[in-house]
C-alpha cells in the first residue's frame, strides 16, 4: 500500500500521555518535551483507566487535544500465562474507556499503541500489516493480543463512523530505561539483564534460559519507538495500522550471549527445552513506516548497553538483593502501566 504524509501541527496542543509512568509512556513524554506542546498526565491513584465514568469525567474536565494511548497491563510469557483474565479484561477496559471518551470529547488526534503479538503465530516473515487476522495467535500471549486487536479495530471503527483521526501503531518487542526488571513476570530483555547481573554478582556457574534458544525476536529501543510514534502523530492519518520495528532479529541464544557480554557474566548458559518459548519467529516489516520517512538507527548492542547502565544507576544494591519488583508483580497481577 502506498502511504502519504498527512501533516498534523502539534504547536500549542495539549497532549495527554496515558501511561506516562510506564517504560514507553515516559519515553513518549521525553520525546514530546522537544515539541512546542503542553504535556498533561494523571497518576493512577487519581484516575483508574479501567473505570469508565471517571475517565469520561477527567476527559471532559481536562480537554486534551491529543491522546497518546500507551497505558496497558503488560508482562512476559509467564505473567500472560498466569493471569489471562487480567491481561484481557484490564486492557479491553483501558482501551475502550480512553478511546470512547476521546471521541466524545472531540480529541483532534489519538495514537493507539498496539503490540506485535496481534499477528498470527506462524505469519510469513517479516510480518507486514496485512497479516492481521489471517491466522491463530501465539497461545502464550493470545489474551493480550486479542485485547490489542480490539483496540486497533475500535480506533478504525471510530474513524469510519465518526471521522475521528485515530491511528494505531504496532511496535516490536520494546526494551530500555524504565522497564520492569523482574526475573519471573517481565519481558525477555529486562529478565535476562536482571538474571545475568545477579549471576555475575553471585559468581553463579550457570544461567538457565527457557526454551531451546532458537526462537527469533526483534527488539526496539523504547526511545526510538517513542520517536517513531511522535513522527506518526505528526505525519500519518489512516485507518491502516503501521509497524514500528528495527528491521533486525536475533535468536534467543544470541540475545543471551549478548546480555552475558553486557553484564560481564563468565559462566555457562543452559537452555531448558521443557519450557515454552513462544512463536518461532517474529520480525516486523517496516516498509510502510520507511515509505513515510522513518527508520531505526540504534543497534541492539548499543540499546542493551544503555539499558543496563540505566538499570545499574536506578537500583541500588540493596534493592537488587531484596528481589526488586517480584513482590509487587505478584500483588498486582502482572504490571499495569496505566499511569
């Protein structure tokens, strides 16, 4: 599909970053700081996005011109498997409440952040946007994927019925500063960084990785994704979704070896083939985004170095030894980035 730019002027606009305390939301806020716009946020203890009436009331009272919808309940394979109802119902509620309230309030533009798990498990690689709804989802994260599909379709439906300028973007696997470094419930890169760091500190002989290590994944540094999202906000208007990716994938084995280098781990890496490892490959086609004029520039290794540096600077040794994040994940059923 040929794509054309549709300029949107951000100057003087009030932009609500929904999910501003999450990894992606905070990166979006950092990126928007260089634009001539007003960033507005609201904390989770002030507004629960899962509750419809409070969201509608807040939207009417604050009247944002733009909504960047990055709020979601997120987590890795284990969290998705443990808490399917929460991953489905919470994300459906957050999306529906914000999208509907934005339409009713006359928001000029909304950007909905989806996920690459919306695509079929065995989609042709690299995955282009037309693969949506052409096959079965990966079972280990299908509940999250179904919710995100619904969010994209809701944006398209409001565009078709009401003329709302709502767009949807599909990032690859995100990582970077602000991520959730828990060995059990987080995504693969923060989980690896935490586990290999701990193994380095304790001088462990072996680190065990789930699966065979052959599954391949694409990873996108979060600040690059935020830049791409603001680029789309300013230049894209269509009911067609757009992938955001790095254009490069690696095997889980290769990722583990990279993380071992970054964390100076010198022990063995073993692979537990009795554990699930998700889809065999997930690499997004970025042709549509490239046609618009945006490309990834950061290597995976540089992104890992920056993320590990942030991790070391942000968590003192005491927090690491106490098992930072694990208890809060168990109490809160995964990670809710709704503020």
